[in-house]
C-alpha cells in the first residue's frame, strides 16, 4: 500500500499505518496493532492480533483474502482470526473498521514448504 511504502514491514514486526485517504474519524482514537501471535503461519492457522481499540473491527484481510474472526475480547485488546485459504507469502494484514478505506495494517508471513 502506498501509505506504508518504505516502512519495510516484515514478519514478526507489527507496525501500523492508516490507508491513504482514510477518514480519521472512522478509526478509533488510540487504535493500534501491537503484535501478531504467531507472526507467521499457513492457511487455516489461528492468529491472535494484540492491540488496542479492536472491538469495532469489521473484517481482517490477509492480502486480498479475508480471514474468519472467531473471537474478540470485550476490552478490544485481542482478536483471534483464522488465516484464509488464499493466504500468500508475506501478506499484509488489514484490520477494517466501519467506513470505506479505514484500516490498520501489519505484515504476516506464510510458512512455505521446504
């Protein structure tokens, strides 16, 4: 994504940015991604996203594929999601909030077979 260019996001490093053109009013104040556990996996892997203000996330995308949210805690500090079958290597994770183009992002790597 152009708004994240030059950040050099890699697996195990959870850095967020807001997509270009996003309306700040739609992403809750203080929303952030602190970490991904694990920071790598395969399609069908259960991934835990740790952060803040995650309770209103509508969708979790891994590149172009959408993950399945299976649990979120009421405090908004954790979301558990199953990685989609269409997971690609070094996918960008996007947490989508209400409104068009309002998302937080971090990187995630697929474990490739030997």
